C-alpha cells in the first residue's frame, strides 16, 4: 500500500458521515413539508426546504413511496434513540417517560396524511407497522420499568397498551383545532403515577 492509498482510506469515513448527515437533513425537510402540506406535497417543495436539487431527492428516493418510508423510519429511529438518552440525562425516570411520551405524541400527530397511505395495501407500508412496534415498544418498556422501579408509577403497565392508548387519543388531532390530544395524553400519563 502506498501513501496515496492510505490517505484515501482515511478520507472515506468523513464523506460517509457527510452523506448520512445530508440524507438526514433531507428526511427532516421532507417530514416538515409533510406536516405542513401532507404527503402529496410537491417534491420541489421538499427540495427547496432541504436546499437541494430535485435530482438529489430522486437519486436517494426514486419514488414517493421510498421517500415516505424513509421519513417514517427516520422518525421512528429518532423516537427510539430518544428514550435511552432521556433516561441517561439524569432526570427522574418518570420525567424521562413523560418527555418521551411527548415526543411520541409529536410523532403520531405529525404523520399528516400517512395513515391513508399506510392503508393503500402496499406491502412495504404494511411492514412499517411491525418496524414501528419492534423499535418503540422496547424503548417504552424500558422507560416504564425504570419509572416503576423508582416507585414513581404503578408497576405492571404494558408498553404496548400505553402506546395504543396514546395513539387512540391522538386520532384526529391534526384535523380538529378544538381537540387537544397532548392535554388528554398528559392526563393519561399523570394517571400512571403511584398514589401517595
């Protein structure tokens, strides 16, 4: 191996990091546009929000379905990674659980238009529901177990049931300005507290 090969080997990781960061920026921009305008928003709006050309979007995501799936997975990953970070931040486990549920509510109410897309019968979309559960139920379980072990909440609360309850409270929140899903979810989470 000569010096030029060695230098080239060292240069590759930063490019991969930059490419990953650029893709994340693109996914964040697409998510913001989906929230504001729905999943049928023009791709040019997403490109403008991300500060890239249309070709860049189509190079990464040849179809709208590819882009929607990538945005959804990106948001699930952000929510999954937040749980352990919140616990590690030194807050009480109940405070970490409450903040994570807030992020989960944000995720649910900002899937603007995705519900209809997921009911389209596309097998790729159907697989996302399993992915969602596989990634988020263990995170919620960890938060619930930590809060129960600290004595802050009642033991025996199942993550799937809590997530399902939160999800049900979020239905219609994006289309009814008089409905405050976050307030009702806050009441639900407050109800988890162990009586003093």
